[in-house]
C-alpha cells in the first residue's frame, strides 16, 4: 500500500527531517510511529500525502508514485488519503454536518461545491460517518460548540465521508484528556478493523502505542531505529528509540 524508497527530507536550514528511509506499510495495518519531538514523525507522515515535499527518493501509494504525480494524478491519489490533525482543522463556524460533507469535495466540480450542491448520496454517507463515531446527534451543531474530543471525531467522520483508503493521524490526541483520548483511539482502531482502512498514527505515549498498534515504528533523528510488533516493543526497545531510559510520564501518557 505505501512504500518509501530511499526517502530523505532536508529543510532549508539544513536540518534533516528524514534520512534515506526505506519502508513498506501493508494494506490494513494499524501503524503507530513513536519518537522524541523532532525525530521526524510528522515529517514522515506528512510526506505520504505531500504536505511535505521530500528532497530525495520516492513514495509509492498503491503502486503509484505520489512523488512524481502531477495534476489530476496527484489529486486522485490524495483523494484516497484522509488526514487528521492535532488541532482538528475544522471550519469552526460551520455545522458538524457541513464539515463532514467537505470530505466529498474531491468528488465534485468546484462550481457545485461553491454552492454546496451535494447529492443525496453524499449526505447519507456523511450521516453514516457521524453514526460510526457516535455523534449523529451533533450533526447540526456548530463545530465550535463541541468539545475537543467531539471535534476530533468529526475530523475522523470527514475522512470516512471522503472514503479514504488510508488515514494519517498526526498527534490526534495530544490535546485531549485521558478519557477522551481513549474514545478517539477506540474510534480509529474500530474503523481500521471494521473497514480495513490502513491507519498510521503519530503518538508520544508508549502505553497508547502498545494498546492500539499492530506495528510500531520508532524514529530517531529521521531514521528508523525500531520496526516491529507490539510484543517486540519492550522497554529496552523504547529506550533505544528514545536514546535513553523511558520515564513514567512517557509510559503512561501524561504530559510532562
């Protein structure tokens, strides 16, 4: 499904975000990426849909090069990739329903979307997406009336309405309390299992990675230093990823 071939990313100031990365992520996996801040987690994730342009190498999505894609080719690949952000990335003044419907924009002309001319099938799909994350009753609330956890579930529903084959979640629970964190992670995991959507999540906290991942990838200084199953992700393995013994806050998911 996703393949990194000798991928490097160097920022204008000379900082290396990724260093000669080679990696294959298979269809239907639930991959959690861990590592210290600045290890390259967000760079790696955002390179998949070209929110960050890589400097060298190539990234393949379902056998097609997103690195080389242009115009409609790039547009069509990106349509299959849903993105979930730490800050939710919703239109706060719009309704929850309209935010979820925006996942359908890639399927229609600019003219239709300008006037909100969504067909009945899109509206049904949006409502089903809200049902899947258990907030259909919030459909006609303004997005900014919802709690942080509910807003994140709206962004998940938007990716579902998009009919994404891949979901990328960049620190999706970093600003949420422990109970809400569990609800959001449960939604992502259930969607992964029920629909077979390949899911890649950046997380800070080790216990969350162990609880939800089918595969854990550890980054340090833009390089993969661990790639294995949850069973293989021992405390010693995490110490190697972090370059030092892990502390209780990193283990339990409590902000320092």
